[in-house]
C-alpha cells in the first residue's frame, strides 16, 4: 500500500518561496517506470498539474509554471519536494502530491496524498 504525505508551511508571504515535501511510504520513488507529481487546486477552481519527477530524477513542468517551479528528490528519505518561487495570493491552493505523471491525466494517478492547504498572504 503506497501512502503519500505532504508537509510544509501552511502560510507563505508574497514574493517568497513555497516549499513542500512529499514523503512516500510503501513504495520507492526510485522504482523504475513510476513518476511522482505535484498538483494543486485553488479555491473554487479545478486541479492544476504543476510538474513531475521521474524515477531517475528527470523533471517536467507545466509551461505556465515552469519559470517558477522546481521539483527535486531525496531518495535516501524517499521524498520529493516542490519549490514555487515568487508566490502571489493566486498561488493559494490545496497542494497534492501523487504517484503518476505526464500532465492532467489524473484518472491515471493511482495514489494521492491528502493535500495540504497553503495560503499566500502577508
């Protein structure tokens, strides 16, 4: 049973960097052919795929967020992380990590974290 848990600050100031970590249990983020994504859902809006990191550490990002987004991993801790720079209140959302990748094909993502609320406010 794969489980994912998001963690990080729930409040970030405008212009600063949003940093979240996803801790994975029950499966290795380095296992061949699996990928790991970050997805967010602003209040009143739909899901927005942000980016993905593959089992080999390769990354791909949403074009709309690529300039501000970085995904990294720590295989020794079985974790992958999200950094979103220069945040504004429009970045306020529930942030999810999930197993799966390649874009907005969320029905193909088999495991999700419970989500964590991040508010951008001064």
